[in-house]
């Protein structure tokens, strides 16, 4: 029998990155992402899936939804979980870069976890001069946040259920510019269409404590416009659409956004 292969800190850093890009129900040995990651880590898909489920037992956001992972998380698992979430601004870019190196993604390539397809690497057209280390870290963080938030919502807009990925935005509930510590927190993200992201960003829409859509007086006054009626009025009072095994947005963040919305 082959000797048991201990997990390393570097491997767990990568696993934690991908962990936040999958929902709990996707953490199984048959998932294409798990299979691909296991291949690159030179482990079995079963062992990688088990590690994901061990980490899920440490996730307070899943506990809020009554979801329990597998018992058996190691001391190293707990240490890495705490270190990762204590400083997302440093941990996320490091983990994103580690994932890119593992997958042999070039510096200009984009890497995306698509639960039903696996890990996709694409090369976008040239976008200008070489970026600085600081801007690279920002881009890595933004890539992680977008991927994690869109996947948390099942790849569709939480208001309209639009599932064309190119038309979706990972919206920050607490603004990026004023809440640095929450920039990369998945619970600070909503998956919205580009139109609804713009409306949310400008406090034309918000959500109540039951995550039901609220419309501003400005929008309600424009109900005669077909675009407003079809894109906003049709969804008024509807609960934000999230898969049952997703992580819920932080209600304290939603309340802070709603307080500004009510002042408009």
C-alpha cells in the first residue's frame, strides 16, 4: 500500500482558493473541477473532494445555512483556514497566483473555475503595457472575486436569472473603495446583470432583510417606461435567487447598503 501523502500549506492555499469557487453540493469526486485539480496535485479525486468537505466543516457561512462538512479537519486545515480569512487582501492574490502556476496559465491568460466544465484557461487580446506588482495583485483579487461570486449564485443574475456570463457582474455590496477588508469577501458580493449592477451601485435598487428586491422612488416614478416595467417592476418584491447550498450575502452589509438607498 502506498504511503499516505500529507497535505502541504502550498496545496491547501490552492484548495482554499478553489473551495470558494464551488458550492457545497459540487464538492464531490465526479466534479470536473475536482478531477482536474486532483490531476494537477497528483492526488485522487476522492482525496481532494474529502479535503474540500473537511474545510466545509470549518466554514461559518455554511453553518448559517445548516450545512455541515465532514469531520476530520486537521490542525493544519484549521490554521490555513484562519490565516487565509484573516487577511484576504494578501491570501487571495497569493492563492490565485499559485493556482495559475499549477495550471501553467501564462501571465496574460485568464483562469476561471466553471463547476460543470472544470478549470478553463483563455488568453484575452493585449490590453496595454505591462502592469505593476500592485495592479497585478488587484487584478488577481478581482478575478477571484468575480469567479467566486458568480459561481456562488449558480452562474446567473440573482434578480433576473440571466445566465449569459459575459453580461454578469460580481457587485460589491459594501463599496470596493471604502471597505478594503471586505473587498474579497464572497459574502460581500451579489451576482447581477450589468443593468442591475449599475442600478444597485447607484442605490436605485436594494434588498430588505429577507433579500426581497426594493425599488427606489426614482424607478417607481418611471413605471410608464417599458424598460423600467420589464426590468425592474416585474421583479419588485421578489427574493434574491440563490442556490440552496450557496453562501448567503451578509445581511449587515445589505442593511448598510439599504440605509443609503433609503436616503436617496
